[in-house]
C-alpha cells in the first residue's frame, strides 16, 4: 500500500474513532522495506526482500489509552481496531496518564532524508561485493579458516502519524550495513574469532581496504593471547567496548525506569555522578549521523542536550507520559515500540577530548586495553550497577599497546566507574544503537579490578 492510500485509511480511522466515542485518537503507519544478501562458502546462501507495513491505532477514553494494530486496510479492520482499543480502555487502570498531542505551532511536521544512492542497492551489487569481500578476508592470512557470516543489507521506509488534534507528521530514512565475522587458528591450536561492521547510505563509499584492516586487527591481533596477573589496573576501554558498556546501563537514564524505582539515578538530576571530563549528549540532528530526528513519534520537537554535562546528570530522557508525572516538559524522546509509545534516545555523542589512542596509551603508562566485553546481560546488574564481565584486550606496556590478553574478568560498579574516568580520547567511531547511532571515543579509567592469573 502506498503512502497516499495509507493516509486515506488513517484519516478514515481517525474520523470513525471520534464517532465511536474516543475523546482523542491517533493512527500511525510504518513500512519497513528491506533487502539482505548472505554469503557463505563462496555462494549466496540467503537472499531476502520484504516489505513489512502496518497501521497502529491508539484512542483515549475515560483516562485510559487503548491500543490496536493491523496489517489489513479495509472496513473490517477499522471496526476491529476501534472495538479492540475501546475494550482496552475499559479494562485498563493506569494512574499515569498518556497523551495524544499536537503543538499548535507545529501541526505539519515533515522530514525526508531518502537518498538517491539507495537505488544502487541491488541483488547483483550486494552479491558481487559480498563474494569479493569473502575472498579478500580469506586472503588476509593463512591462519584464517573460514568466514562464518557475511551479510549485506539495506532498508528504507516512511513513518506517518495523524491524530484528532491536528498532528500530521511524516519522517523517512534509508541506509545499508555490512557485517562480517571469521575465525582463525592460533599456533597452539586455539580458535580465535573476530568481526567488523560498516554502516552507511552509499555502497560506493564502502572502503574495503579500511574494513579489512580493522577486521584483520580484530582477529589476528588476538594471536598469542594469554591471561595476565590479577590486580587493579589503569584501563583504556576502546571505543566500541565503551559503547557496549554504556549501552548496558543507558536505560537507567530513562525517566520511565527511574519512576519505577529501577534506577539509582532517580532523584539525581542536577547532581554530580561522573568525572568532570565526561560529557554525554543527545544530538538528534547530528551532522554525521545517517538518520536524523527533528521530532519524536508524539509530535514533540527534539533538541540537542547534555544528558551528563561535565559529570553532572543534567536530564533524564522523557516522553509525554513520564514528563507529566515528573512535572517537566518532554525531552522529545517518545518513540513507538511495538505500536505503543516508549522512551528512546536518538543519536548519542560522547564529547571527545584532545588525545588520540596512542596518546591515551602514553598517558596510561602501564595498564590494560579492553577491546571485547562478554556477558553484558548475565554479568550486569542494571539496577545496582554491579558488573563482572569476561574480557579480551591488550596490555599497555611502557606507554604502548603491548601483547594481547584473554581469560580475564573486569569487575566493578558502573556508577563508581563514571567517577573514575580520567581521560576521554578523540578516536570517535559510530555504532548503530537503538534508533540512531552512538558516537564515542575510547575512555580511560583510573582503576578497575581485573581478575586473571592467581
């Protein structure tokens, strides 16, 4: 169904919803158009092309918000959705009010960021590039046994929201990604694995040599790895590892989580929780981001803001519901998940420092570089902040990156670690995370407990 037909269906749904007795109502349409090609053992092992589209409805009645979704777009679907949503309203008993919203000065919101480069994404281009990349990975080193997975995918899609208050918002985006992982055999017979990714919106901008160099470092750099002595070390958490670490605890900055008593940051806005040198921002319209977000799914305009500002917890992420409960304005972070409004950040940025990665190592003198963290679910208590994670990385010896290490465990507390940040690098990478991307450099900590050899 094209966007015009979707809009006609949604307009009818809103009109019928008002007649049906809803005080306010809203319809949302999304279409995720995607294609992916997987390569294995010199062949295209999988090819998928799909379009997942649907309309979700929410209606407000007697202080409650009822929801329903459909992939059908006929009169029977309208009747079913209205009746189902009304039944929800009758049985729900949520004391925290949800809102259907429209800013009188911003009723018509439109932001398109589709690129002409997307038309280059064809089966033949993906298959040709994938097979070439697989051969190039195997040719990197004789110790590499196989490419375990190699996938090239792309997606694009519109999102349209119309409500009874007059909101008409449209947003779209597109992009592509390449992900590859392989394994190799070390001299002692142990098997090492490594992977790398690339995200962009133009297949012609993919730099294969740069991709291969990073993948090679990720797997061949592990050769000869062994444990190290237990102790407290200065630690540089490499950029991607730091992103993974921060993401494991990012939910603690959501107002919805804080209000449920599931975050120790509840009541801490405006207080110091981290080192002076650490600033985390949300930049919805970040210039280098593939997808930008000028407004959220509730029709609230987004803004650039510091979440942690030079160590101070400046603000949580609020949608309309959690903002109303806190007596604050929404921060523009109300986004749909499964048809219902939740909370999500967009593009996140750790403000970089002045030092490159080598300069961070020089400043550390002696210590450990962590490049891979395992057990970010089982080894993390998101509420208390306690963690114990199996890690891989490198020693820092005489101010330089030294031999690889493995079979070590890093343990500590997230909240205490924020206070132990002593340097932030400038080696920023972008990693897909949630709606947008996480832009972060490597970060140095003064003291982390490492368990290795007794």
